[in-house]
């Protein structure tokens, strides 16, 4: 298994309704938004249920890997920070360049008939447990 990297996301204050402690270890998709009115390089962090929980940093290395280099990746929520009643933050963990498991969330969900989360979690978490 490739090396994983922890990356903080941005903009979580706007998505507090979707951020909850139970998101930890949930697979996420990194969705490029080329038609975003504010930033054509925007990369949305989306949960299995389709909720946006934030964005990748505009000038970050991970945005370049996803947008410019179109690298395959696997990503999941590593940590939800903050306490009840406070704004929560999110740290994701990403493996770049190994398998394109989550690279096209919309297509995967359509093909699987909505089983994307189960398939993706099994693909990500089982190898993590085995490698330990």
C-alpha cells in the first residue's frame, strides 16, 4: 500500500450541518468543479451521501495532483476536530497514485446502484487493517 498523507480541508464553517464525529473513517470523493464561479480549480470534498464538507486548499499540492495531474487517489476522513457547540474541522487522509477507486464518484454510484460507500469503504479499510 502507498504512503498516506493527512490534509486539512478548508471552508468547513459553511458546511457544519454535514460534519459530524461519525464521519471519521468514511470514504470521501474529491470532486473537481471546473465550472465553479469563484475558482475553476476548486476541489470539493464530498461524503458518501453526497454532502459537501469543505474544499481542498486552492494552492495545495493535493489540488495540483487532482486537477492538473489527474492522479488516482483514495481518500477518507481521518479526524473530525472541535467539540459539540463549536465549529468542527475535518482532516482527510489520502493515498495518491495507487488506485482510482474514488476518482469518479458520480459514475461509481450510478454503476453500483447506490452501493458506492460500501464498496469504497471495503476497498479502503480492509487493506488498511491487513497492512497493520
